[in-house]
């Protein structure tokens, strides 16, 4: 899992360096596949349940699962990149939302709060805590900033499969969820909207967008629960 996470993080770093006005999302996808395969891995997303690309590229009001194509990134856009790597039978999964050139202060704040909510969540990703302790901390941070947490999409367990149990909501639920134990590996991924929480699926069947057209940001890492607290396996 650590090796897979290192490959994913290195690939993400390369992609973030390549993000600039004038680049197409398809060019980023091609770069990702090249780098993952060069490192001896496979893109976890490619052909997963029919998904046609190696990464997800979601722009502005797109929340997740945007399909790379001929869209040209423009100054002022924000771009969410989600990627997964399979290496030696183990998956890793991570996402970042980044500016394209200069962006508005509000867009920058959304990105920062989304990242902050992830770290607030994993402060409670400790042996003996419940999964809902993580979810509750994410939601509290987002709501305190005046934003909304997407409720139709959640994080997940990860390991030999890209998506495993348990589901990991970014919001508190009546059920406290399983007890966190050393050896668990989880993909924690706040998805945060500047406006309302509601989302819609576009006709391509994959791309999820905010229902009100507001901006959305995404931040994800694969973590491991250890005796000494959470270990981030996909940190750049």
C-alpha cells in the first residue's frame, strides 16, 4: 500500500506541475497513464466499471468523475484531479483541487477549507475511535466555513480492490460506524460545494456537478490506521 501510494503521489505531483491555462484535460490524462505505467503500476480507474480514462478531471462546478477530453483549461478555473494506482495487487487513491493560473479569493478559500476538512477528519482517525468521529469532524469544518458537504458520494475502504467496505461519509450519521483498528486502509475524501449540497449527474453517466452551478472542491488521500495514529500513504 505504501509503494502504491508513493507512485500515486509522484504522479499527482507531475500532473499539478503541468496544470496551466491552455492545457487540455486529455493531455493530463495521457501524462498520468504514462507516468503510472513507467513506475510499474496500472491506472486503477481505466476501464473500472467502464470508465474510459486513467484519471478524473473535474472543472469548476464539476464535483467528481469528469472525463478527460478536449476541454482547454482557462485562467481562473479550478481543477480537481482524482487518480488511482494499482501496484503489486494493491490500490491507492488520491485527489487534489488546484487553481489554473490566478483564481478568485473565494475559489482559493474553498480549496483551502476542503483540504482543512480532510486533516480535521484524520485527527480522529485513531485506533479505538469510530468511523463517524472522522465524518463528524469533516462536516463540522465545512459547515463552519459556510459551505456544504456532498451527501450522495462518500469515501471508502481500499486495498486489494479500489472500493471496499466501509463507506466513509463526510457527514455525521446516526450510526457510529466500525471501530478503527490498526491495519485498516481508508480513502478519505471530502467533496465540498460552495453553494448547496445537491448534485446532479450529467448525460455522460459519470460527471457529477453541483445542482446550483456553484464551485466544488475535492481533497483525498489513502491513509492507514496504525498503532501510532493515521499514516498518509499518498502525501505529496
